């Protein structure tokens, strides 16, 4: 099962200057409740971004696949140069950023989308999604976001 999880504004914005474009504690808690201790795939830019937030603390996931062209070794992380190895996982959360979402969208069984309310500026957008390929499985609304889960038809 491959699940993409992201937060976007109404225009599909997901990032600004290699950071999140907003601080939304409620959404972060939701994200954490789903991904903590899980097997995840992320891209190098997102990895750098997360390290800026976590600093010396370990990233809060189980098995981590990091996609990069770089020849690097990072303790506790499976550095990969193609998505093939990650695709073999039974249960994989794809946690971004935009380039990685774009690569993985065709493989996604589920989309977990948080629509963050408000107006933001940034430079990184989620790739185009054909929502006709999915059915809306759940929708929950709060003051700050709408939480949607789509399942591939
Ligand atoms: N709102 C959200 O839910 C959310 C979630 C995650 C991230 N973000 C935001 O998204 C932004 C980062 O996204 P991004 O698109 O710039 O970067 P990204 O997808 O995190 O990482 C891109 C990097 O991944 C590697 N890569 C991509 N395709 C590859 C391939 N086919 N083979 C090998 N390596 C490959 C390359 O690394 P190398 O250059 O090292 O080769 C590339 O530069 C940040 O602003 C972040 O805050 C937002």
C-alpha cells in the first residue's frame, strides 16, 4: 500500500524556501499520528528541510528511504537512487517533497491531503492530481484545515 501524505493551500502550495509555508500545529499532530514509526520515502530537499526542524534529534519514522543522486551514507537511513526498492515495501508513506510526490503519484493507492485554510506565499507546489481516479473516502473539517482521504478507484 502506497500512501501520499501532504498539506497544501487552496492553490496547491506546499513549501516556501525549502520549508513549510505555514505553521499549523493541528495538521502536524495529524501527520505525526499517521507517520510516526512508519516506513517513509522522502527526497533530499525534504530531508534537509526536516533536519532543520529536528536538528540533533532523530527523525520520528521507522524505516526511512531517502531518494538522492548523491553518493552519501547516513546512519539509520536507506539512501536510494531509484524508487524501485521503496516500491517493494508493503506499506509506504510518501512524505515529499514535490519531486518525490510527482514520481510516486502513479503508484499511490491513497492520498492523504490536508487543505490548510488561509493565504500563503511560497515556491513549491504539489503536482497535478487527477482526482477522477480516486474516490473520497473521508472528509473532516476543522477551523484551520480540511482533512481528506482519497482511495484509488
Ligand atoms: N506541505 C507538505 O506536506 C510538504 C511535505 C514535504 C515537503 N514539503 C516541502 O517541499 C519542498 C521540497 O520539495 P522539492 O520538490 O524541492 O524536493 P524533494 O522532492 O524533497 O527532493 C528533491 C530531490 O530528491 C532527489 N531526487 C528527485 N528525483 C530523483 C530521482 N529520480 N533519482 C534520484 N534522486 C532524485 C534529488 O536529490 P539530489 O539533488 O540530492 O540528487 C532532488 O534534488 C520544501 O519546501 C518542503 O518544505 C512540503
